[in-house]
């Protein structure tokens, strides 16, 4: 029987105007679908005119300028609909979705859907939930004592995965998918008996524990930064009084 990490997987990634999921916008996105390890992936790409200026710092990361997005990007409303439809398609097929640092990309998409579609990501997932695989959460749990950073670039280097064109949504999505396959093989003894729905639920627990550990580290360091334990989607902010 084929293990889940050798079988059908999809991956989702975005490039954005910044790192605040409540206020920043998606400028590009990609979904990569691969039916089995080693097969040719199917890639869907979107380029978005966010309707707000793109900070120079964000452009320095992904290379997408205001001028380029205004000339070539589409309006957000139809794009967010198409992305949500594509993710719902993966959920309906029971195909696990790889999302590196899932609370960022999925929450940002949810907020964009609320902003431009008066909806939410959950509404697209009424009939079938997403089965998310987050390489960041998996790696931190399975190899918790390893020193060093755990960005996508770091994970690619650690697991021997090629990352061609970092900070391109399609390239990052493909690399994240490849990392999960490599991670699955390396920790096969601990993962092969876990079905994706069970693994999804376990990651929520693991991420919460990781968040508590990071929050404690911030407290010891005198930092007031807060860490959200929610995974794979952050809850709505409470309404202003």
C-alpha cells in the first residue's frame, strides 16, 4: 500500500504585501497538484493587483512591483474565488494540502475572501475539510532538538530538496511539497501509520505546544510579542467595542 507521502498531494503558497494577515494583501498565489511522487505536477498560478501600494521591502523579497501588478495583475475578487474553489477541489478529492506555515497563508486567504467576497474560507469547505500538512510544524515536532532556523530555504537544504526561484509562489509550493515527501521518508517509522486526517489533528496539537514554547521563550527574553496557537487557520479578531 502506498504511503500518503508517496501518493497524491497538493500545495499552496502566496506572495504578499507584508506579514500581517489582518491587513496585508495577496499579490500572487499558486496551487501545485502532484498525483504521485516523481510525476509531473499541474500548476495553477494567479497574479493579483491588490489595489494598495506594495512596500519596497515586499518587492525586494518577491520582485513584484506596483507597476508590474497594475499592468498584469487581476482584480482580487475573482482571483480569491478561484483560489478558494481550487482548495475546495483538493479537499473534496481527499488530497492533502501542503502549506508551509499554514496559519499565515490560509488566514490571509480567509481575510481576502472576507474583504472581497463577503465570505470566508470555511464556506468553501462545508462539504469537505482541508487536510493540511505543514512542513514547519512537522519538522519542529519530528526533529525538535535540531538547532537553527526552519524557513523553507533551511528545510530544503536540510532535506536535500531543490528550491529554484525562492519567493515565487509556484516554486515555493513545489518545494514545500517536496520537503513533505522527503520528511515523510526520513520519519517513515513514525508517520506511515498515520492517515492524513489523523495527522492534521495531531499537527494542531503540536503547533499549539510549539507556540507555547515560543511564547515562554519570548517572555524569558523580555519580549512582549505574542504567538497565536491556532492552526491551520487563525480565528477572527474580536469586533471592536
